[in-house]
C-alpha cells in the first residue's frame, strides 16, 4: 500500500475512532448533565491539571520518539514499556500521598478519596502506552477505533446507571477509571503485542535524547492549558468551574477531534519525508488547507448558535456556560494552525527548538492568566483567547521556518476560507434572529443547512485550492483497492 492510500485509510479509521468516541461522550455527557449538578462536574475539573500532567510524565515523550524512529525494534518497545510502568507506579504513589494536600488546597475534604480513585487511571494507562504507539506507527487505527468506542460506551452506560441511582460525582469518577481500564484491556487483546523479558537502558537513553524535550514541552503545555481550572477552582465556586469546564469540553470536541485525526495520521506517514523539505512543505500545505477548511467555519458556526445550542443540549441550568463556550470556540477555530504546525518540529526532529518555542508560548499564557484571574472567569477566558491567537502566530512563524513555509504563504493558503466563513457567520447569525422554526433545534438545523450550502457555493465560486486537495483525496479513496 503506497503512502497516500495508507494515509487515507488511516484517516478514515482514526476519524471513526475520534468521532465515534466523541459522539458517545457527548451523548453520555448530555444525559449526565441533566442528572448531575454543575458542582459535580466542577469537582472532577479540580483534578484535571493533575491527571493531564501525569499523562505527559508517564509517556515522557517516548511515544512520539518510537513513532518517529524508523528502525525501532522489540527491545525499544519492551524497554519503554517497563519504564512506563515504573513511572506509573512512582507518579501514582506520589499523588496518592499528596491527595490530602490537594483537598486542603481546594478546601474540599471529600476530594482526598475522590482523587485517589481518579488517579488510578494514571497507573492503568501505563500498561497501554507502548501498544498505542506501536499501533499508530503502523497506521492501524482500526484497532484504536474499536477500543475507544467499546470502552467509552460501556463506561458511559455504567455512569448513567450510577447517576440515576444517586451516586453523584462518583458516577463520573467510576466512568473515568472504567474507561481507562477497558481501553488498556482492548489494546492488549487487539494489538497482539506483548513485551519480552529483556530490558535495556540503552534504548531509553537514545530515545530520551529526542523525547526529553517533548516531555518538558508537554509539561509546560499541560500546565498552561489547565492552570485556569486550578485557579478557578481555588478562587471561584465549583459551579463556576463546572460551567467553564463544560463550555471548554464542548468547544474543544469538534476542533480538537478533527485536527487530531489529521495530526495523528500525518505524523507517522510524513515522518518518512523528514529529509525532503519541498515534498514535506507541499504535503503540509494540503494538510493545513484541508483542516482549516473544515474546522474554521464549523467553529464560527458554533459561536453563532451557542445561545440556543447549550440550553438545548445541557438544559437551562447550564446557560452560564454559553459565554465561555462562545469564546473558546474562537480558539478552537484556529486550533489546526497551532496543532498541525507543531508536527513540523517533531517531523524534523528539532525537539530543542520545539521546547524553546513552547516555553515562550507558555510565558505569554501565564502573563495573561496573572493579569486576568483577579477580575472574573469571563475576563480570564477573554485573556486566554488573546494569548492563544498570539501563540498561534508565533508557532506558525517558527515551525514554518523549518521548511520554508512562512506566515505570508500560510495565510495565503487559508485567507479565502477565513473570509468566506467570517462573512457567512454574520449572515447566519441574523437568519437565526429573523427565523424561529418551532423550537431551537429546528432553528439551529436551518442555520446549519443554509450555512453549509452558502459556504460550499462560495467556495466553488472562488475556486479554492482546497477543493482540488479534497478531490485528490476522494479519487485516491475511490481507487485505493484497485
């Protein structure tokens, strides 16, 4: 199977995994949001920064290093596997002991027991990191799709049952732990890879030369991305945190899901082009054009319908989340530019520059937080949007410089999509004001259909380059089995 066909097949299965998993997650969240309180979701939000930071430490950048290394063997995978388990034991033990201090920090005694159970996901996940990396390296996303959908569905059903029977926040806790456990079990069953009994520090040292910078960068990234939840939980109410976390979760699902599909699949397949700058540049131009063409108009559309969508999906009790959702959709609209450009550093193996740029970006984010946290959650989120825009421009500049893909050329590839989407967002907003069809659902549906038709029509009229990119993919997909 050639590179293009392999990539397209990977995109299809990765998209099925991401969208299938997220659809189940959304449905379960909608049901749970009507059974539980914003405070219950806020309690889980208090622990997000600790769980996400632990994931980064647990992986230590080895997944990306294993995927990128073209001659990785059984010794490499086995050594990293045992190392991950060791780190998992150390991290969980440390967090178990710190649990009382975390609950004291938030002044919430019940959080001690809750956090100790939630942190079990860290130890559980250590048993599946290498299998996950091996599957991605082989672009075998069918296995990941089966794993994600089955695990999310079973864990979600149990969470709904527990919430219905009055378990409150523990329904969410058990959902997290069970989902992690099932994902690891299915990885072992479907991946059909087992570690050998040998272990060597040599692969760890060699891989860490690349992954070490990714570890530090990932830690900065997680802290900067989740410090808001920690501070909101400390200085504001758990309900405020619940509204923020739900607004954030619903806003990131479409943008990050679509972008992650593209990023996950293109990273291993384009790694083979790491020493062919012109081919890599042309491939990335197509990747960014396509991802932006899909994500940017979708996220602006969600901004337009947010005031109807959130109460419709979560219930009237969640109306305070609307303003956060709208603002965070703006960051989601430009997320492909931020996320996909990161891949260029990794493909080129320049993890040192990746680390330095990440540090600079996080400093900007921390300055924004330090200025805005004292005013209100809304001001904090506005500062987050501004910092994200600035950070995106910076990473576009430095990553593009690696392959001669400058800011002017990047904006040239996306400017038409940006213009069409911005104009149509205003049109669709006023359509929603003037037309009320029975209820919010049908009004949103009408706005979506009209917006989609107008967007595609204007795209064809302006003859966007991305249409040719999509046509090429469709033809390759059509002929993939020939």
